[in-house]
């Protein structure tokens, strides 16, 4: 590491679940990234069925790590509760539970890290909705699924990675009806229940995957142009296609690493 460009501030050694980690805090002069041209704009809709859907059709699948290991976690928790306090058996049971919790966290984090890096590197302008996650976590029917989706972690990563790579992250107004609005004609539905996975427009007949329609509406959010330092000439640019086919496995292609794309 060149000493003229960076220096080590601190080194922290920690142990979690019988594994050792070294965290190195480094101060470095970063070359200022050029501000990218204001477009194309992509919308990003965070969800539970899929972790995220981009308006260009890219989908980050939800690995549902917590659900996958839920039975094993319960088994290890019961096993721990039966062990005598202070015994070596209880210590081993606690370590086994900690290792599984770490595996769950790392699997989820790996998928989100790769996805957010790809977005920040390749998408000049990213628009996502302003979610009241704290209030939504109060719904006990959704709390576990929201925690498993790690919406807050995805936003945290996008904030610093867009700064690193010179892209722009914009938060649309909380009251913008991205879910209820038709991304083709602009008609707004009165209701769009959470369990309704397909968006059907009464105005123009558009049939779309719910999350993809919302992502394309976010790409068209009217506040994008005024939020950017350099306004988009002629309005906000969008990657939305004029018509979306009904959702289904036959309508997508796999991109690997938990990603797929609508055709």
C-alpha cells in the first residue's frame, strides 16, 4: 500500500462464532469520480417475493435464508435451552447457534453486496421508494420477512457505493403511487392489495409483474430531474419498455448469482 496515498488508522481483531476477523481502518485520498451524465434513469423496487426489481427487468431473487434455516435455528435454540448453565455442553451449543446465525447473515449480505456493486457501477441514476421500514416492522405478519429481506442494509450499501462510483441515488417521495400507477398510461388504481402480484390496468390493459411495474414508475418519478444537479434535457429518461408480458418462469432468463431478467 503506497504510504503517500494511504495510511492505516487502526487495526481491530475480533472473534465471532469461533472465527477470527481483522478489520483494518485506512485513510486514503480517493480520486474524485466524474459526475456521470444524467441518464438513463432506472427505478429500483424493493420487495419480499424478490429482494429487488430494477426497471430494466433485472431481478434479485430473495434467497429467504432465514426461512431456509428456520427449523434448524429452532432446534439449536431448544438444544441450548436444555443445557446446564456454565457447562461445556452449553458453550458448544451456543457456539453452534452463533455459527448458524452468522451463515444466515453472510449469505444474505453476499447477495446484496454483489447486487448493489453492480447497480452503482453500471447505473448512472438509481431511484428507489422511501419506505417507512420502522413502521412496517410493527406489522407482525411482515416483520420477519422484512428483516430477512434486509431493506435497510441494501439502502446503506447503495448510499456509499454510489458515492464511490460517481452514480446518483435518488429517493422518491413516500406518497408517490409507484405500486398503484400504470407505468404505460399513468392511470392510478384505487387499491392494490399486497397479495396481488400481477398489475392489471383498467385504463390501457397493461398486464405486468407488480414489482416491475413499480420499478418502472420509479424511473419516471417527476422529481428526478429537479433532484439531479444537471437537469435532464427534455425530461426524465427511462428504460421502460412500452408493454410488459404477464409474469411467469417462461418470461424470464437466469443471470446467475440469484439474478434473473424479464425478457
